[in-house]
């Protein structure tokens, strides 16, 4: 299901990057919707959420009960500070006293976990008259100045020193350290019963019991931070229940209100009976607002009605058992309680988190080498199995993946005859690995493993490209470069055979051509290492209009010939692509009545587009004639309007296909003049100049010769789309074509498929072309007497 288009997703990222503070490292995913344990990005791709908003979404996403509670309360009363009484708040306070550990009967309501910790420190100092706070190594309690003082990780604290004085950090699960550190100036000890951010370490029962006794004996308050562990996460409503623990102060937040910002501080008898907690001791403008209270009441109802803590205990025990049985040499230890799980690796966790994301699993780090799983407690058994299968696949590495793929291939071949052919099986397996732009890592590592098995030298480069070659050392070489790409457009197409057709996203663009490159090169290598090296590149981000992969390699090679992997059919060769320019526009106006004289933002945007369309029509009549390749071709890719009663805003994206030798600078000037006249804000991106080779280059002639020898009339095409040829040809030269099996009219469609026979024919054609190129020098090719005979044709074809 597509929520908004790719362009809108990129626009959202650009807007955030333009206006955000920059303190967050963001993943290249725009999340727009959630339901249960599933999230969807702006391109319609689904993810199983094992982050839960850093532990916020315990009851899952998109709960209608929360929406209904918020709607009903918002229509009645949104805000009411605690200087007045409120019925919704009163019900929540009573309910909290019923569900929290025994003795916690009074509460201060706030807006976050950090605020809860800050307030806890204030109450502890107020009640005891002491100043020292003792926290633990690896503990995390927030990032405001007081809470940050108790957070252990130095890189969080050091830039903001000096912090709160009299804060000491001691070893976790070490009672002796606590006995030594506690003094007559100690107000409180703060602990997490499971350290979430610090690596998912659980407190031992002996440590908790001893620490509680020690605090009581020395007049020190015990603060338990259940911001992450609370509300069912560990298999009990509160982690304190695992230890039969009665804290003096209990910090709660995250999932308390089902995703609505809310925190709470629970105060035990030693705090309330001190007589020091009085009016004016603490306060919060938004704390305890009726809207958040209504959401919290609905959340507690859901947790109880659906027995979510019990589900967390059952599913967590299963997950821990399976993960501990995993045979990955990468895994040092698996830890956890309920559905708060940490997998400690022997390497940095980030690359594996990225691979999980690419495969549709969102997880978190917990320190540099721990993968943390915090799924919503509503995650289904089937979803959890998918998560565990994917984790096992990622952590066991490409070797195990290749072994499983081989086994699956052998099993499938018994029922699907096409899979008995390893070259067809390669493409089939590639289609089963999702590889949207910026998420190609899983496919790249799979291909590297497959290429090595085929006798090629293979790796994944720093840009994320898959690279394979017939020679280990390419220094001072002028190889033949086969440049394909791995990424596909969004849209899931079930991978299947229907008679002699193979369906799947990327079958045509561009996994079919890339698989043909690999298979043909492997054939040549099996016949004996060729004199001229062959390099295969599966580039990243070709579909994203950044051409990141191609740009990363264009300076690395000086090829004697280059074949771009794009569909042209197995009997045709593409020798030219049009250029491109993207124009993003925005019109903003103060809202006005629809009957008024002022044009709406939508009308202004539509008029701007009409001016562009008319200009192209006039230009084409004068310069293009009947040739689509010579035509100026603008298209309105998206237009979105928003009227909220205050502002009337329209955003649009126009894409240009540009003919050869077109003056792009002059077009930009003209567009800017029109935009300024109508107060339209525009920006330009994705600029590529058109490239046009000819059918008499050595490479084109070789293709023509091979095709004619096979009884085919070669067709030479000019495409109205763009490809990585536009990026590399200006540097690598004119001895370049695009070739690959598949009908390009099926590219980007829900019916994308490739004929198995055509795919196999393309492999044979490529094999023969590579053999000829390997035998003959560039000079001999130029002198080859192959006429530009009438036994070939030229076509202009459209391509998205």
C-alpha cells in the first residue's frame, strides 16, 4: 500500500534536515503510519517494529481506543493545571495507586521520563536533607542537566560539564560498591532493574534485596527508574514485581499513555511520611493534563484486558531461548527479561542494525555492540518468528545464507524445473531479497558470496556497491566494466513462475540485467581467466536519482568499454539516454475565502505548470520535429495541497526529460524568472545532461556482430529516460552501451516479469561479446570491417 510517493518521502527528509536542530542521527526512512507492531514508510514498505519508539508503544501503534479517548477528552477539556481539580486526572491517580507496587500511593504527574528522574532527585534531596545521588555504571536516566548527571555514558555527559554536583557512579550488581559509596550525605540511590540503554543487563535478586536493605538501614531513598521497564515490558506490569521490591520513589513514563507524552513519579511511605513534601515543592504546567490522563487510563485498560504483561513473558521466554540456541560466531551473549532483549555481539552492532532495517526490521542499539529488541507487546507470534528468522540470517552471515539458498534452490528445483538451472536460480533468489534504494546491503552481501562461489573476486565497497572481477589485481588495467544496479522501485510483487515467465520486483530493472552480467562473466571465467579483466558493479541508489553508486566508482576505473545494465531486450542495444532536471516547487499564501479574489496556492501552482507545458510545446514545435529523443519533455510528478484555516500551501514536483545539447542553465534561469513573478519558491535537483553515443563504436559493433551471427537483426535504441550512463559516459568515453534482457515497458509496473528464454539468451550474447572483447584489442576493434549495414535499425523508446 503506497501512502505517499517517493518524491514526497524525499521532500519530508529534506524539510526535516533543513529545519531540525541536527542533534539526531536519522535513518533514511520516513515513517507515516503504524498499526499494532507494524510501521509503514512513505513508500509503502512495511516494517516490524522492534524499537517501539524507544519503548513507548507497548500497546502497539494506531490503537483506536487511544484515538477515541483523546478525541472525547479533547472535545471536553484539553488542559487543566493541578492548581484545579479534574475528574479525569483523579481517576488516573486512583488507578495508578492500584497497579503500582505496594506502598506507592501518591503521584506527581509530568511529561517524560527525564522529568520524572529530575523530580525524583528533588524529592529525595528535599525529604532527606542530603545532597549525594548514587547511580550505576552503564545507567541511563535522561539528558537534562540533573538526569544527565546520573547517566553514566561519558560522551553524553562530558560536553555539558560541570553537571549536578555530588553524583557518584558505582558498579552495577555490586553490593560492596554500594556499601562503600553510601555515606551520611547520600540522599538516594537510583537504579534500573534492567539497564536498557546500557546493554540490557538485569539486576540479580541478591543485589536488589541487599541494596533495598542497605538503603533502609542508612536512611537513604531507593529510586527505581522503570521508565523503560514499566507497563508490561519485562513480563510483569512493573519490573519491581520480579524482585518483590517496594521502592521509595518510582519513575514511570514512555508507554504510560500509549504514545502520548507523559511521565509520573510514584512516592512511597518514607517520602510522604517525612512531612516535607508540601505545596510549592515542585510543579509542571502540562503535567497531569486531562488529554494525557485520558490516554493513560485507556492504556491501562488495554494492558489489563489483553493481558499484555503475560504475553510479554511468554513471547520473551521463547525469543530468548531461540536466540541463545543460535549458532552464530558473532554472538557473545543474549540477555533480557520479557520483551526487553539484548544481543551482545563481538563486533559493532550498527552494520547489523542497518541490515535488519533493509530487511524490514527496526531495532535499536544498546551501546556500541548490542542489538536491542523492544517490540510492542502486541507483536504476534508470526511477526516474532519473522524477526528471529531475519536476525539469524543476518548474524549467521552470507555463508549460512548461501547454504540455505542452495538448499532452498535444490528443494524448489524438484517442483519448479526452471530452478534446476543455476543461472535462473540466481535471478530468482535475487528477486526474493528486497533492495529498495538505500537498502541494498543484504543483496550486495548475498551477491558477493555467490560471486566468490562462481570463481570471481568479490566484495562490497564503502559506498555499498557489490563489486566482482575476474582478476584480483586491477592496478594499471583498462577493464571491461559491466555497470548494473541493485536497487528497485517500491512495490512488492510475489516472486513466482508462470509457465516461462519469472515475476518479481526487479526482474526487468535491474536484477535481470545484473544477474545476466554475473552469469556471463562466470562462464567466461570458467573457460579460463580472460586476458582483459572484467569488472561487475551492482551499484546502489540508481533509482533514487542520486546515482550514488555510479558516482563512487567513476573515478576508480579507466575502462576500455562499459556495458550499463538496463533492459533493452536481448536483441537490442541502447546507445543514448536523455538528460534530467527535477524542479521542486512550493506556493504558500494566507488562507482566504474561496469566493474571494485571491488565487489559491493550488491555482498558482497549476498556472505555473501550464506555463511550463506550453513552453515545452512551443520549443518542440520549433526544434524537436517528430523525434521524442530530441523533445523537451516535462511531467507533473506530484502536487499536494494543504489548507488548515491559517495557511494555504501547495507543493509540487516537475520532472524534465532533456534532449541532447540542451541548454539547462538557460532553462533554469527562465523557470526562476517565472517563479519569481508568481511568488513560487523553486529548487533544482537531479540534473543530468543527455548522452548520445553511436552504433559505430567498437562496443556497439561487437554487439551488432554477435547478434547478427545468431540470426537476429540488432536494434539500436535511444531511450527517453536516464540511467547511470549519463553519469559515467562523460568521463569513461563513448565506447559504452546499455544492454540487458527484459521489456522496459514493464519496468516500475505491478506486472513486472521477464521471459526465462530471453534472460538465458542475453547471458549467451553477453558471454560472446565479452569473449570477443577479451581477444581483440581496442585498436583491432576500430579497424574491424563491419559496416553500419541496413541489417540493423534505430528506435527511440520511452523509459521511466
